[in-house]
C-alpha cells in the first residue's frame, strides 16, 4: 500500500531509526533516512532496501531530510537531541510535525540505562518544544517500542505506543502513520507534559529486559 505522507527519520542510521525505517517501509510509507553524514544515510537506506525490496527510501543529511517531509522523527540519543534540533530550526517549515522518541536516559552522563535524568523543561519532548518554532508541531512517542521488535517481520505480541502532544491534529497524523505498523496500536496519552511519565517507562522496560532477557513492550487494557 502506498502512503502519501513522507517521513524523515533523523538519526536514521541508528538502532531505532533502522527498526522504524524497516517497519514503515514494510507498511508502504515513503521514508527519508537522515544522518549527520550523507554516506551513513546512504548505507542505512541500503540496509532497509535489503530487508524490504520495494521500500520507498531516500538518503540525505539531517538538514536535507526534513525538506518537504510532513512528519519528522527524532531518533537520536538525549545528549545530542537539543543540538540537533537547534541546527534544524532553520530548515523546518510551518505545519511540519516532529515526532520525538528521545528518552533522557542517564547513559547521556555516564549513568545507567535503567535511570532517568531530570530535564529542566519536564521531559525530552518538552525540551524539543522549547527549541522548535511554535509553527511546528511536537508529539512524543515510540519510547517503549524496541528497535529489534520493529526489525523482525514475524512479531506476534501486539503492543501499544503512547503518544503525547498538545494538538489533536498532530497526534492524528502520527497515529495514522505509526498505526500502519503491523502489531502496533497508537494510544493518545494526553498533552505533551505527560511525556515526562511516558519517557520514564523506557528505563523501567530496560530493567525488565535485562532481568528477563526479552524485548518487553507495553499494552494498555480496557480501551
Ligand atoms: N533503540 C531503541 O530500541 C529505542 C526505542 C525507543 C526509543 N529510543 C530512543 O530513541 C533515540 C535513539 O536511540 P538509538 O538506540 O537508535 O540511538 P543510537 O543508535 O545510539 O543513535 C542513533 C543515531 O543518532 C545519531 N547520533 C549519534 N551521536 C550523535 C551526535 N553527537 N549528534 C547528532 N547525531 C548523533 C547517529 O546517527 P548519524 O551518526 O548517522 O548521524 C546514530 O546512528 C534515543 O533517544 C533512545 O532513547 C530507542
């Protein structure tokens, strides 16, 4: 199925970027892999094509990747998120929506992956909001999805991803794209300020993964 939305994945050469790239390509979504280095983006796009033969995937530098993309996924470590977004401020356009997957893990300061850092603005997503122009939407999500799960085609366990944002329209766009991934249900978890709680689920899951040697996800019941 061809999908009209173009999704730029910044940090697309990384673990989440590759997993998401493969999952979206499999769902027929047109994607653009962004990297600091064009060559790394080209290699990452080739890896996605190797997994999904008919993938609609382009490669670009992060700055070029955002041009014309309706949805821009930020998939970089917390230590680099603010710097990346400051660099991109000049390249984003009114009406674009940023989907921020950043988790402020303590690994950013040499700490443990099971610990969460405090962020002045309240969460990594709110930090993104404070940097980007107000004409660009910010939604947070994907925090509890495992890159390894996204890569594997035969996932059996259905799971949810919680999204937070202050605009219903922006969340609807994210939901319509991410909801195309097989086995993933997108659940609206409220305003962007709720991201502080959602981001905290990741270190919890990392601890469970280490203890049980799994790729754990979450599922909200009763919906
Ligand atoms: N891995 C997961 O399963 C997962 C799941 C949910 C959420 N997350 C969150 O998603 C984000 C990305 O996670 P990840 O595991 O994919 O990270 P990663 O593989 O360590 O890094 C992702 C990409 O970020 C870019 N990057 C690294 N250092 C950078 C710097 N100094 N400046 C600019 N870009 C830099 C690199 O791309 P280039 O070198 O090509 O520019 C790298 O490939 C994190 O915030 C993480 O907490 C991860």
